[in-house]
């Protein structure tokens, strides 16, 4: 069975082809460069880029997979959450495919797809229940996952998402966009306690807005007294990263303890972060099983959408009515 996955929720136009659970192609074109000068994703620019690129990306994904249009058996598309205009481009493209090929259509929650990413290519056996951790540009969430159609939200961010704060801090410090990969690279362990930054938490909910403000104020305070050197920047971002990532790790472990599960499955752009991956993996010595996606499936991609689509259709018999499936931005 061939599944085509379509992902246009933010700034990546992505199409992937799976043969059962194996990824045959995963083609992504990002409009990231066009957003760089604004320091964040501009919805109008992202939407126009999807419109311009989607048929190209789709055609290349079929070609790389070595299949033709009529080989497609199932169409999986991200219909939530994301930028409204961006979602609509992918969703309407998927609907047109489903109508013209007379094939089933399934709408996919982008965040749930991030949690599916580690299971692509049958890399690991899917065993429930587990705790799902999503740390991305738009969301920081913890789920109790009894199945991929039985996901219970147990913790979320109360304000900014973690990736968003990486991007904002990087922009403020003049490090460019996106901030995550730059901060990841500049991070130095020896500076992790240079400043006392504290990341907020209420139960399993997280708050990153306070730590963002604290970093900004600290830099301004220092700038009044001395020149901001690259070394000071490293101290600031290392202290920020250590505090944020240690809080995430502690919170997800406590959620796993609360719900008495040993497995923690992670996904989302920030899961590419080397320090976070290390801190999470250290929890294995306490008996937890940490399941991470490979780097290529951490940031937004259509393979994870196709993978979850195939699972839900095949194992759960889920498909959606073409006329009723809508884009849901939040
Ligand atoms: O999951 P994703 O591709 O898009 C959303 O669904 O939001 O995540 C993008 C976010 C950006 O905020 C980016 O700065 C962050 O992931 N990111 C990282 C790293 N690579 C990407 N954050 C920390 N460390 C990284 N290595
Ligand atoms: Zn994402």
C-alpha cells in the first residue's frame, strides 16, 4: 500500500511516499530563507511559498519513490494545528487528489505526527501506553498516549513554546533565525550555571516566557556596564538552554512517574537539540526508555504525516469525509 503524506502547516512544504511503513521519499522545501530577515515565520510569505511549490514537491516525491500518480492508495494530510492559510493549501491539494483518484483521505494532527516520527521505517515496535513529549517551534506538550487515537494532553506551555523562545532569544542577541540550531552549536557546558535563569512550571505545564525576559534583561543589565562579547553571549545562551532543557526533562520524567509508564517518546524540532537528547537519554539509568526520532524526522516533514496516516487507516480504520474535513489552525 502506498501512502502519500502532505505537510504545509508552517514554513515547510513537504510530501512523502511510504510503502506500508517504509519511507520511499520525503521531499521538503522550506521558505525559511524568506523569513530570516523578519526573525520569524510570516504567514503570508509561507502561504504563497506553499502555493508556488506544492505541485513541484509532490511530483519530485513520486519520482524519488519510483511510483506514478495512480499507484497512490491513501492520502494523509496535516489539517491541524498550524497557520490557517498554509494548512488550506495542503488540505485542498490533498482533497483534489482524493477526489480525482477516488482514494481515501485522512486528516492528521501535526503534533501527533511528531510523536509518530520515531516509529517510521518500523525502527521501533509501537507499544502503548507511553508518555509523548512534543517540543517544537509552536508547541511544548506532554501527552499520555494509550494509542494514536487515544492521546490525552497532560501538560502544555502556558505561554510561549520552547522553540519560539529559542528563536526570540537568538533574534534579540543578533544570532539569526532559526535560533535553535545556532544556540545548540554555541552552547558550552562549562557556562551552564553562569547565570541563574529559572524556567517556569505549574504541575506538568511549562512556561518559557519568564526565562526569555530574564535573558533579555540580563543582557541589557550587562550592556550598561561593559561591551557584550561573544563569551558573554555564550554564557547567556548556555545558562538559558541548560535551565529550559533540564526543566523539560524533569517535567516529562515526573509525568511518566505519575502515570506509571516507563516509555517516553519524543518529537518536534527542538528534539534535534544535542543537550536535550543527552539529558533525556541520561534518564535511562533510572529505568526509563527514551525513544527519539532520527535527526531527519525531528523538524517538520511529511513522512511522519504519512506514517501516522497509514497507521490510523490500517490499524484503526479511520478516514475522513472529503467534504467535511477542515483546516483547524488551533
Ligand atoms: O517542529 P518544528 O520543525 O516546527 C514546528 O512545528 O513548530 O520546530 C521548529 C523549531 C524552531 O523554533 C527551531 O528553532 C527549533 O525547532 N529547533 C531547535 C533545534 N533545531 C530546530 N531548537 C533547539 N535546538 C536545535 N538543535
Ligand atoms: Zn512541527
